[in-house]
C-alpha cells in the first residue's frame, strides 16, 4: 500500500464513472505513446493477505491472462506477489535483466481522503510503497497508478484489512480493461516499427 504526491498534474478517475475505462485508457495512451519507450514493465505491489492491499496483485494476475505481449512484462500477481519483503530483490532483478531500462509503471493500493475513495489515480513519478503505513521502502517507477481503496489517517493496517473486496475488484476491472486496451495499441505500434526496420 503506497502513497503518491499530488502536487504534479495527474489523472484522477472515479471507478463508477460510466466513462472510466475510456478516460483511463486515453490517459495511458498519452503515457505509452512517448517515442523513447521500448519496453514496458508493470510492477503491481501488494499482498492478498490484506483485502485492501490485494488491489495490485489482482490487477497483475488479470493482466497476465490472455495473449502474451513481447514488449510488456508484468510482475506482482496473487501467485507471485511483490511486497515489502521482496521489493528490493525484485528491483535488483529488474536492473540485472534488461540491457535497456524499461518504462516502469508502478501499481499499488492507496489510502486517501473520504471523497477520493474509489478513485483511480495516474501520475508521473515514482511510487513510495509502504509510506501510507509508515514503511520505509525504495521508491520506483516512471509512472504511478494507484487505487484509493479506503480512508487514510487512522489505524491504516486495520483499515486495509477491513476494506470491502467489492470495491477492490471493481477498481481492478477498470484498470485491467484500460491497460489491456492501451497496451494492445502499444504492442501494435512496436510490431509495425519492428517490421519497418526489418523490411
């Protein structure tokens, strides 16, 4: 469960907005259309031992289902979560695995204001995982996507444990559909670019 700064321009989309998938997809399209992005690595942080903190692994699991995308990799699923214990080793593995640094999208649950619960936020810059529950973990990511699953400010661990699974699932469905749509378009662009270079 993380915390992001909100001083930079960002997209904040309520999950129950009828246009939520389209709005988030458009925002992701703008991010992924940057010409310098060669590969995308999505790191979904969290654990299924806490209902609220399961947002990231649920998104990661659903993203890995379906046709593989050669230019996109996902880390952090219900089966193989990325959490406080293994985050540093996961980031070290990433540094050693790529000859060219990938564009990293960090995904995590977040606590926030009461009127922001249910909002999906996409913002430039690194995620500060664990900050919402006073943990000191390494920052990472070029872009951060968070789901505000509950209210911050008091007994954060208890709040996360008692977050409704329904809202976590609904938010994850919006994020996964938007990401799959946008990543599919990114994949097509990469395939076309590769074909032009090899023809």
